[in-house]
């Protein structure tokens, strides 16, 4: 997913460098479809990230109250998985925000072409 969204953002940036786009309606329609896909992906990753954060907190609290090696390992594993989930969600969130801005730019280009 990371490569997909980064490649698409670069593709859109290249399209927007050319202010006069022949098939702007098709580009906008495709762009909205891609945004919806990435929004869905972002929602799923938000749910997973929040779940891992909650599990990390719960396992940490249990480890403090009932110390054992197993709970410490479990807490460490949750925290270890939480970091890449946060990084991936951050990437998705920021790039979807960019896509919103690019959509606005496309609409302005369309309005100028009319």
C-alpha cells in the first residue's frame, strides 16, 4: 500500500504540473475513486492502530499489577507492532490529505478550462 499511494501521489503531481489537461473530467473521476480506496485503507489502519494501542495499554497495566515474563514479552510485542502501524497510518493520513488538496487544484484547472 505504501508504494501504491506514494506512486499515485507522484503521478498526480506530474499531471498537475501540466496546467492544461485534456481529459480533466476523467482524471478527476479516477482521482475520486483512488481517494475513496485510500480513505478505506486509512480507516482500516486507524482501527487496527487503535486496537493495538488499547491492547498495549491493557497489557502494560496488567504487567505492572501482575508482573511476569510472559506479560512483559506480550507488552513488548504489542509495542513493537504498534510503532510500524503508527508510521503506516501517518503515511496514509498525510498522503490522503495531499490528495484532497490535489483534487481542489484539479477542480480549479477544470474551471479555468471551461
